[in-house]
C-alpha cells in the first residue's frame, strides 16, 4: 500500500470472522461483556442525573428509534447520536473500563457503546460484531503504540480521544459494510478532527467521562461524510501535517514501523487489560500491593505508622492528599491507598463517597508518603509500558516492616482476567444498580454476552435490545 491508511482500511474492510483466532474471539466477547456492565453501572451512578439531563435536553422535538440504556419498560427512545454519547459516558463513570497499556487510554468505552448502539439498526450477526470490534481495537492500538507513552506523558493528549475517533470510524464502516475506499476516507476524515486532553486529571473535573463520546461521534460523523462522497487525505497519518506529526511528544518520538506489521495475524485485542480497581490505571499496581500485603499480614489502619510509595514521575504526579471530587479521589495516590488498606478493595464509586467523610481514611491519608524514586524511574525508562510500577513499604506502630514490588497490575496480559473474575466484576457492577432486579436476570445477560457469537442475523435485533431495556 502507498499510504498507511490504505493498509489499515484494506484490513478493516477485508477482515472476516474466519480469520480470527480463538483467543481474539474470546477477548472480544470479554470486552463487550465488561463494557456493557460498566454502562449499566453508569446509568445509575452519581453522574447519571447529569447524563440523562443532557439526553433530554438534546432530544426536544426529536423522535427516533434508538433505545437509551435502561430507561425502563416504557422503552423511551432518543436520537442515535445522543444515545451514542450518553452510552459512552455511562461506560466511563465507574472508572473500571478496559484499556491498552502499550497505546494507553480506554478503547472499550469508545468502541463497545458505539457497537451496541448502532448495531441494533443493522442486520448483522454476533460474529460480524465481534469481527468489527477486533478490527477497531487493532486500529486504536496500532495508532496509539506509534505515539505513546510520549504523546500522553509529554503533551497530555488522551489516546481515548485521539486514537478512539479513528477506531470508531473503522468500527462503524465495518458494521455498515462499507468499501475499502469509503473506510479509508472515513478514517482519514476522523484523523483530521480528533483530540482529547487530560487536564481534567489535575482537578478531578468531568473531562474523563466526556472524552469517549467525542471520539465516538467524530468517527460516526466521518463515516456519514464518507458515505456522502467526502474524501480523507491519502497521507492522513504520516503526512507532513498529518496525524502522527500533530500528536507526537515533545521528544519527537513517533515509531510508525509497526502500524501495519503482522496486521491480520497479531490481533492487539489479545493484550487488552481489565480493571480491578475503580481508579486511574497508573495506581493499580501499587493498590494490588496494598491489598495483598493487607491480606498476608492482617494489616489494618489502627496499626499503621507509615506507608511509603516509591514510584516514577508518572505516578508521582498523582500525589494529591486532599481530592475534592470523586474523579479527583480516583486519581489520588494517597486517597486510593488509604481506601484499599482499610477495605481491601477500591472497586466502586460508592466506596469513594463513603470514604470522603471517614475520619479514619483521612488519618490514614496523612501517613502515606509518595516518593519519586530513581530506581523505579530507571526501571520505567527501560520498561516504558510498565508505567504503574511501584515499590511499597508499610511500617507498623510496632516497627514491623512489609515490602512489595509491583511492576504490572492484575488484569494485564501477564496476569489476565478469566471468565470467572469477569463474572464477579459483572455481578458487582450490576449489584450497585436497580438493574439487579430486572426481568432479564444478571446471569442471563452475562451468558448472552459470553456466547455473543451465537447471535444470528434473524434474532440479533431482539437479543441486543434485551440488553438495553429492563
């Protein structure tokens, strides 16, 4: 292919279910299952009132046939674009959506809500939806790998938005069975108008849950434009004023050599991580260490003298002993450490709000010291995708000391979730909402998603809609 985007578009348009490996099919079903459960949680979380207020504001005098997730038996409907946007917000609220550490960001919160929202308008099978998800995750991952971690660390661009928009265009093209040329044009158009910044991490404001929606709608609009005959640049990715030069870090790092490498055999979805803790991913390895030390040695807040977190500049930037919002708390090393030490988990928004007013948590926060450590920094320099790496030293009031070194968190490719762990997480997310009492049981929904490839063209619309309506 003359241009990178031609190679990617050709791959997306040609990929068939029969080309997929058993592992890629299995992980595709897992990411759909995981993201759907996150959407359910988001429908009833603290931010849900604001999300639905936005939906109602946007839908004055608009009548369409797209169900908004979990509005009830009356099957209220909204416009497609609004449904896509609110579903992506729901998928991000729990901060338990999947991610890809080599590209950074959260493809699932962009791609799965988009898939589930637009697929019920198309006569496609579960196998076709799985194929589309695998292809779209590949686009996201390969673009992100070329730029990160430097795009994120040095310039503050969020791969969820930057890579998500182009991947969303690829997904919608695949679902709509567009040609290679239309797919190339849609992805090219999306690459021109994508973006997303992480400044919200510094004060805990709402940008986190909005980024995925912008990406999904940018991709969807680009597909519509391509269908109408609008064209995208040939050198959309590698051009002098194209995607890669715009988003590369200040160091100038941008490695495009692997964008097309082993395309169609090395399915990047196989390396997706799933989240155990409801917080910023950079904190997960150290929280794994806290939870494990707590369990091994019976550690409780009353016997703790100090907790020292030795880490790199990447995690050190998340040092914030006094977060003022839930999002800020989920990005605070001190706060999440205190919660994990007290409860042995950090898995829900409910726990965050409960801990805000807990005197014991506030006292424990004061005992947490975050240290930028040269050895951990050197380790990160040699293992740039191990950005969660941290060493923990806990000292008790009696002088006992316990240490833990955690380079990679649970749920990543080295320590993957299985279906049993995913089931536990699925049920937990449902149990934080009224959805647990719905006519379609939690278990039935889980099994439907676990066997997603069995959904046929003739029954697909009814099966998918059963996920959305209680």
